[in-house]
């Protein structure tokens, strides 16, 4: 069974700045069967009864002029306030922020000149702040990327809990998703049509429609909010493909290792051994 073939994104597929990073070569054997998706042990009832899933989520996405906040800026913000018990959209906002240049225009298709057209983006930012104040948690696809832009002028800091729909949510096995799925793959797995090249609010809409279809959404969110620790895979060089399939990343954040942040339950369910590490990459 051959591994999945990575395709270049077309206009209707998800395309973002992270796709500009060099892709890892898939060196799996064409005859090897990949590891089965691990089945997580149930949440422990002790101490979990006091915890509740978020009632309101702020689903957000950003478009930026580059990958690093030190040398780039956020030029578009989209956000949807989502009511979990009723699976309903309560409010939404999307706006551009002015920039002098956009080196990533070929990715996000936002001309810098368009961002400078007269429009009340400050009012949009105030609306976003009101939605942020009203939510219990913030959800983003690849929250590690989106979160780094907040607290940098003009975006406000975010102190609410973050949930990453790419890394923190353990999507049901029957959806047949690989670890760390793209927005496109996640949408298609839930029968959501992928109908447009992404902008910030478009990706939020895809995520909303996925969450609307989750009958077990509260359990998924509660599990996603479990404390996460950093683990490194302890596999031989010949077995490194197993770490990649499980969503571990090479050199990020632990240099010279395949690593990923996981809950204790997720680490215990893996079909290979892992070792907890501290932030500086030293084994715990």
C-alpha cells in the first residue's frame, strides 16, 4: 500500500503560508502498512466531572504577509462566535488591515493596495474584541501559527484557552484522517464542500461546518483541553516514518528529534515508545 501523494494546492484547495516551508520527503516503503490510528483510553471520571466543555468558541483565522511576526504582519482577521450546545453561529467578523506591501500575495491573493482602501477596520477590530470577551475558548487550525500574531499591534493579546483543530483534537477514527489534517482534508472528511480559495473567514466557515456535524463535539473539546506535554519519539532511523504518520515533526520544537505535544492519554495510546522532554529539549 503506497503512502499518500502530496499534491500542489489548486485554487479551490487550502493554501497557506506554511505550505511555503520545505516539505519533508516521504521515504516510506511502498509495501509497508501504516500504523493504525490509536484508540484513546476514556477520560478518567475522577476530576473530569468538574470540567465542562466550552459553551462558546471563537473560531479564528489570520492571513499574513510572511511566516515570522518579527518581519511580517497580519493583514486579515476572520472570526466566528460559535455556540457549542446548539451548534449555532452567533456572530462573525472579517476585515483587512492596511499594509505597505504583501510579499505573500501569491499565496493569500490579497493585494497590498486593497488593504489600504478606505474601510472601517478599526470598528471591525472592536467587534472582534467584543467577540473575544464573550467566548470561553479560542479555536484555530494550527493555533501555534495564529496565536503568535496576537498581542502585536494592532491585534489584542488573547488570554483565553486555545484549542488547535489540527493538533489538539483527536478526530474520530472512522473519519480516516491522518494526524494533523489540513483544513481541506478535515472539511472533506465531514462532507463539507471545499468551494473557494481560502481567505480568513472562508477557513472559519469550513471549521464551523465541521463542528456542526460533530455529534460528540463536547467530548472532543474537553479532551482537546487536557494539559499537554512535549514528547519525543524514541524510534530507530528506519522507523522514523511512524513518528511522521503520528503527527510528530522533525526539528520542531525539539532539534534533532521527532516531537509533538500530547496529553498523557494520547502518549499512552501511541503504538511506539515516546519520552517526555522539557521545553529546552532535555529529557524529563
